[in-house]
């Protein structure tokens, strides 16, 4: 059975179309950036609220934390809903980034408690500084995703 190979023009057109599709997916991957920034902003906003009143007991602060979480989740889902094409690379990068954030966050929390940086008699600023350090993986991932 004889196979007919495409003409050079057809092959070039197919390669150009494939390149356009790949470029579209790379652009779609940059749509993950707002999701990562929204997660980081939510985390930092909660950290600010908890740093203001580190001992707890203030109903306004606890309500503010709840509202911040709900708003952060809503914004994150909105950004995810807007993405039309979820590439494997973009999805994997989002999952790896959030997993890296979680593991880094555990390490920061452990180090903060083990060194006495967090303690019952420490100022709330210590919690806020730890949160800024903990959010670094999300910000790096957002920066890296926005570049591609």
C-alpha cells in the first residue's frame, strides 16, 4: 500500500498550526498566575489580621479572617473558571507550586516554633514575618508562570 507524504507546503502549514496551538497553551499557562497571586494575597491578608491580635478573643478579627478566606476562595475559583484551556504543564506547575508552598510553610512553622520565634510572649509581628517568608514559593511560582 502506497502512502502519500504531504507536500512541503502542507507540512509547513501543519507545523505552523501546531506552533500556534502550543503558543496558545503557553499563554493559557500564564492564566495560572492570578490564581497563585490570589492564594498568596489571601494568606498574607489572614496573617495581617492574626498579627494584629495574636492572642485571639476579638470577634471582629475572627470574622475578618473568615471573610478573607471566603473572598480568597471565591476569587481563586473565579480565576480558575476563566481559564479555557488547562494544559498539562500549567496544571502540573500549579499543583507543584502549591505543594511546594505547603511543604515550605510546614518548615517555616516548625522552625518558628522550634526557635522560639513564635511563642506566647512574642509580638504579633513575628507571625506576620513568618507568613511573609512562608508565601515566597507562591510568589516565585507566580513570577515564573507570568514569564512563560
